């Protein structure tokens, strides 16, 4: 029995070692200068791809801020992992008895998009965390955000801010105004599903857009508490929307 346990432990250690080796020998340092035009997510989705790279300085400030507010409000404060969000995620998943909330940061989302398939699993979350930590060790925050904004999915075959701007507004990313930026940030969690279920002007998406646009007008150093409160309310509403597999979104989300 002891030999069997010892063997299983060694196998477990070997598997973990392989995962760690994969993570730390990935070509993450090359991302300092090389722009990834093909990601694991793109390969998994297949089909034609619309994507054109936009440099960080050419992406308007309000789009970058809208994305951070919507997806990872503590992006510039953490080291790749938001442990507070992960703790809330763990509690939510245990309470529901299934995987319903990820707690991923922008860096973790980027790691998943670049290197992993879209499937949800706790062991994959562990890989995301390790990859995110590695990314933060070698890449600047602005570089991480630049890559994220150029590879994120914004619709069927639509990847990156420039393609999204052209698809939804017939303009380049640099020409997007704050309201348009807020809309793009609002649909990120599930652009394809929400796009099929409701029009871009639908009430739920419109409410998310309005909230993000309102947050863009607040001074983060003066209105920090208000911003945090609004973001938490948005997360709760997003969870309700994500759990609605069929049918309309409840009216309580709109008022």
C-alpha cells in the first residue's frame, strides 16, 4: 500500500513538474517584441479571422480604461492574480456546486487565450495562474494590456480592438469615442452569446454600457469607493445573466 501511494505521489509530482516546465519554458519573453497573431483560442474556434494589430499608444485611453474597469479593476495593482477575486470565485463555485465564476484577471485571460483551449476546469485555472505570474515577471502592464486588446474575441472571427471597431462602428480603434469604448467593454464576457440573444442596443447590454460609461467619468483617486461599489454590482448582474441558459434576462437586471 505504501509503495502504491509513493508511486502515485511521484506520478503527481512528475505531472506538476511537466506543467511547470511547460509554463516556464514557453516563449513568453518573446512577447516583449513579437506580436502574436495566432492564439490557442483562435485555433480552437477555427474559421476566418479578422484581426489587425494596433500599438498601445494608438489605442484611445478611454477604451483601455473601459476594459480595465469592466474586466479587472485592480489590473495595475496586482501581480497577475487577484486573490480577492479568486476567493470570491471559490466561494461562489462551492455554493453553486459547479463552476460558475472564474475570478480571472486580464493577465490570466490573456494566458488562457494564448496558450489554452476554452474549456473550464479547476486544474486549468491553476495553469492560468502560473502563466499569469510568469507573464507579469517578464512583461510590463501596458504590454500585457496591448496584447490583450489585440487578441481578445469580440464576435465570430472578430479579434482585437481594430477589428471590433470596424465591425460594430465602421471606424478604427483610434477613432472610438468613450460611449463606443464602453459598449465594447460591456460585451467582452460573452460577445457571441449575447450578440445572438439580444441586439447591441438590448436593455441588458445597454445597462452595462451605461454603467461603464458612467465609471469612465469618475476620477479613480477621488471616487474609488463608488467605482468599487458599481463594479461589484455589475459582477453580480453578470453572474445572473451568465446563468440564464435560455429565455430572457430578468427585468430586475435593468432597473
